């Protein structure tokens, strides 16, 4: 009797393992990567906005402070860097769009093969100046998107070769993830 119960348990475990592996395979096989990759400088249209990257840099803390006239920045280490992208955003609709809505539609993040980070809205406040509460119909504005690259998040080799990586700005993830290649200067 014990042998009979042991055989049943083994058969059930094997069936469960086969079912589990089949389920994993079917889920992964059904995945469709609908990422749209845009080359550096190309414009994309997203919810009535035309977005184009016009400038991108990796700054040291001192270079960042000098470039944007910022006195105080919060970092974890003196080696930290700032990854910045300047996007020209044009309102291609017939109505004004509030800056809150524009930021909701475009404030995604940065990514490379080894790293990703969302934008930091607090750093963006210090370096962007908006003349109005909304982006008027037909108007455009350059907006800097910023994130910190903390030294503690990288291995030595990756950190030393960070300038050689290909970076992307990802303004939106849904319904189609858009990756804008950055031409780091």
C-alpha cells in the first residue's frame, strides 16, 4: 500500500511539474515586445505632443552645478553623476495642455543595457523655467529631464565605462514603450 501511495505522489508531482513548465513556456512564448526605438534626434508623436531630444549629457556634480547654475544638489557620493536630456516638446493639438499633463505624459526615465532610473522631478524644478502654466496649442518648449547615477549602484568596470554605454530616454511605457536613443555629448 505504501508503494502504491508513493507511486501516486510521484506521478502527481511529475504532472504538476510538467503543467508548471508548460504554463511558464506558454506565458513567455506569448510575450510580444512592442518597444519602439527611435534614433537620436528623431521626433515622435505621443498624445498630441511632438517630442524630440535636442541635447543629452552625463555631468559630474561640479559640471552640473556650473551648467545649470544650481548651488545645492543632494548626492550620495562626490563621484555621483547626473544624466540629463533636453527634449523639445511641441503641442500639436488645438488646445492648451497643462504642464502637469505634459509631465505625466513625458516623465518616464532613462535606461541603458546595465542601468535604468526614473526622472527626478525635484532636480527638474531647479533647472526648468516655464513662462506659463500650460503649453499653448502650437507652442513648443525645451524641457530638461534629469536623474542621478549614484556611484554605489555600479560595479567598478561599469562605472569606468559609463560614457561608452548607449543611453535611451523612455518618455512612455504604455501602450507602446518608446525608447529615444540619446546622443551623449
